[in-house]
């Protein structure tokens, strides 16, 4: 039997959580959102954590949370990660040890359009399009380098993108 955990990575607005919830249900897997995990443990929203303690503090919490998830998972799961979670190599190694890393991607303009309708992403609040585009391209290389698989989530529905991932992951019993 292959690895039984699917980690979804990608930039803000890529659809990791929406796709993750549907994919987990479709596969009969447990679903975990790493940001929600951190919020529950800290009893505070990600926005508030950023505002009070800053990004560096949040990244430490995020790393600890992902390592806890990796150490404690004993059932098949889909785990949606925050956009910056892959910046820590130890975290990436923990994920690769127990699962497959799936990059959910879209072009920057698509992601930017999605981000203009949200107010719950601390790194996008009050940032110019140019600043977000620079961050997108800085992270895109990391996503592509560490991902085992990449799927585009452009104009398709969450269900269509999820079905593509499901079909590919289920076609080879060694994967999951």
C-alpha cells in the first residue's frame, strides 16, 4: 500500500481547502486544514495571530502544527496547508515521509481576482498587486520543486479539479 496522506500546497486562493474538503469526502479520508488546526490550538484567528505576534511567530506555530499532524496521523487524510507552509525544509521532509504533496496551481491573475474578494488572508491585506505577484513567483518555484503532482485550478469547478486529482490518485494503487 502506498502513502495514505495527501498534502495540498499552493498560493493563496488556489482552492486548497475547498478541493481538500471535497477530495477527502470522495476518498473517504479524514480532512485537516492546517490553518484551522493552528487557530483551534491557539484559540485565535490567523489574522489575529499575525496582528499580535507577527509572521515569524505564526510560522513557528505552523511548523509545530504540521509536525504534530504528521506524527499523529494514523488514518488516511487530506491535509490543506497554508500558502507559506512549504518554506521550511524540515516540514517538507516530514510531509514527504508520510504522504504525497499535491500542488494546486492557477495563474497569478486568476489568483489575484480570487484574493480581491477576501479579507482573511493576512499576507494579502493592504498589499499591492505587484507585491502579491512577487510573492507568488517567489513561492511558485518552491511549490513546483517539492510537489509530487501539480493540478491546475483555473476556471473549472472545485468538483472538476477534485475529480481529476481523484482519478489520477486512484488509478495507481501504489500511490494511495
